[in-house]
């Protein structure tokens, strides 16, 4: 089966750092994606990891450990506009975007 | 176009009616995907096209669901004899190439079956 777990909700303070974890058990693995989704909007791409290690992109970083089936998304210098759902997704196909998504983590940033 | 465009944005239909949902991908994008998203959940894969060829339809729930992309650009997802359980947000996504590029999602069509 396919299973992707991430916390349902998190809260954090403006200016702080937050780490959103994701664990996965899937029948195949060809990369892990993080998407951001504001309420009522489409998911937008944040990051992609296919090899172990940390990928940094401005205020956002994503880490992958394939042997542990684990990833995290790190958000630094939090802003109010970062309040959104964060979706972890595993590409299980051979190159095309057949993605298995987690249910998402709803992040609330407060002043 | 600038982004993935879907129409209609909202569709209310009576149980038993057929519906057709349209997706216009980003210009030049080879790959097109249909996903379905329930409230509070992540998107669920339905089907994938590479140009006009439907190469994976493993996520279509049953034979009432079908999709086509006849000229390798615009795609239509059709649901026949709709049921209340079909109510969901239907999202289209496209990506530039087949291999190892991210998918860009559209705003979706909110389908409500009454």
C-alpha cells in the first residue's frame, strides 16, 4: 500500500522557524515533493528531493533520507503569509508525476 | 496561457447526469494530469497523458470516469451518471516534460452532485 504521514496541524510565531515532518511508505520512489496550498487555492510547488540530503531555497529548505523514509520541510523567518497547508508528495512512477500526497499539514502563523 | 486553466470553476449537477470538465494546460506542456481532492485531503491521482496518449489511468475510480486529450493540448474529464460520492474538487496539472519536472496545478473545478 501507499502511506504518507504528516502532522495535521501546527502553529508557530512570526519570525520563528518551523519544521514539518513527513514519513512515507510507498511501493515505489522517484522523488519527494513539497507543495504549499493556501485555502481555496491550487497547490504550488516548493521543493523537490530525489537524493539524500538538504536542498535550500531561500527561506525554505527540504531534507530527505530515503533509508528512513523521511523528509522534512524547514521554514525560516516565518511570515503571516506562510499560513497555509503544506503537502508532502512522493512520486511513485518512473519519471512522470504520479504523486501520492499526504493529507497536508495546516500551519497557522500568529504574531 | 500563463497558468493551467480549468472550466467551469463550479458545477452543480443532479445525480444521474453526465458532466464534462475541461482543462487547458500551460502552453507547451507535454504532460497532463487529472487529480481529485477532497476537503482537508491531498490530491489523489486519477490519470496521466503524455501528448495525446493516455498512459496511466490507474486512478480512475470506475468506468463512469473517462478522460481524453485528442490533440495533445486541451483535455476533458467526463463523469457519466454522476453520484453524490463524486462530489469533490477536480484538479488538472501539467508539466513541461515527461521526466523529472514539477507539476503545476490549476484552480480546479468544484463539482457538487445533488
